[in-house]
C-alpha cells in the first residue's frame, strides 16, 4: 500500500458501526492506538464506502479518551428540547438525532428553571441506553449555573450511560471554565462550549485548548446581536465561523457544531444552510426541531462527498 493511500476505519458506538476515520497508511502502531481508546474504536478496516458519514481525523480521534467524548465528538445532529417541556422528550429521543440536548437556558423562563432541572434529572434516570443526552446549563456566572452544575454532576454516578455531558452557553472565560471541565473529566463527561459573543470569539482558541473540552458550538443569533449585525446573510458571520473551525483544528478537537437554522418549513433553505456549514468545515449542526434532523444529516453526508 502506498504511503499516501487513505484507508477507512469503522468506529464502534455501543456495538454499531457509525463513523469513519481516515489515516495515511504510514501511521505507526495504529492497531495499538485503536485498542487504547476505551472501546470507541474497533480494529476493523474498510475501504471507502458510499455511506457518506463524517470523517474524523486522527488528531481528533486520538484525544477521545472515553465513550461519552466519542459520542459527542462524532455527532452530526444535536437536537435541542426545552427542559420544561417534558411532553417533547419522547419525540426528541426518537428523532434520529445523534445527541439530544435538554435545555435549561434560553428556552426556559427564570421562574421555571428549578422545576425544569428536576424534570430533566428524572428523565435522564429513566433513559434507554441508546439515547444520547447532553444538558445545556446556564452560563458561567449566572444565578442558576452553580446549582445546575452541582446537581447534575452529583447525580451523574447514579446514571451510568445516561448523561453524556454538559453544554455551557456563552463561553467567554477560558480560565473560569477550567474548573468545570476538570470536574467533568473526572466523571468522564463530555463538554461542549458555546461561543455566542465577540468576547467568546476572541477567546475561542483558549477555550478549545482547555484539556477535556470535546468541541465548540456556534450561537449565531446571540453573536449577531452582540456585534449588532444580522444573521440574514452568511457573509456577516463568515469570520466567526472560520475562527471556530480553525480554533478547533489547531487545538486537535472535533470540528465545531454550527448554529441551528431558523428555517423549519423551508426544507430547501435548511438543506442549503447545512451544506454550507459542512463546506465551512463544521462537523455538525444544532437543530431546534425534529424535522431538521434528517435534512441536516443528509446535507452533511452529501456535502462531505463534494469536498476535495
């Protein structure tokens, strides 16, 4: 096999083949490296197929030290569900999304956050193993942040396989977030940091390099409000998207999740936005409605096939 030839590795996710990696054939000690990754990778090889699943580079994959990080880093679709709308949990769980994000932040009114946290904990305790769940807490420094984090981390040992990790929105202070990431690492929880402001963007490289951060996510609407621009045209947000992709790449973590499309009824527009995100270098996309999940998944698969 020529040294520059690429071969594909099938990733195991709770026994199912769900993702692929590409490596050049001259990488030494590859099978040993596979076995060292806590069951995330099986030493099984395939040459390129037409499945269109997203490719994860070696530098990203070898940083995934547990199954939670593996699940979150390889997710292409991540569906939000309001934490105080328990009647939607079941539909979200069967939506086909790679991960479901129970939200405690923007979709929940301040007066309802405590009740929503309690409801989320009950749901996580009763989850089936095949449902992958993250919880988006409120931002660092907010009134409910410490209570939410403490409550979720304290209960995590009682939920084996139930909670994959936390999403922290409006991440701006890399030093302030190190303690949370350290605590999550001890519990083998993934951490996704949302970049949604000018300050967050300026700190993106430092955020991505915090040991234990799984990936970044872009919040375009809040970012646009912060810099007083519009989300109506991608050009206004090109710089921010490029920064997040480059920051993730240079930190050796998974490609970031892009901001959700606000289109729900317009499938064509939704697909175009997701395809453009893939071409920007994003690894997946946040979703705000179940109808977006298959559209985003298909767009990212098709978009990957068109990349050089």
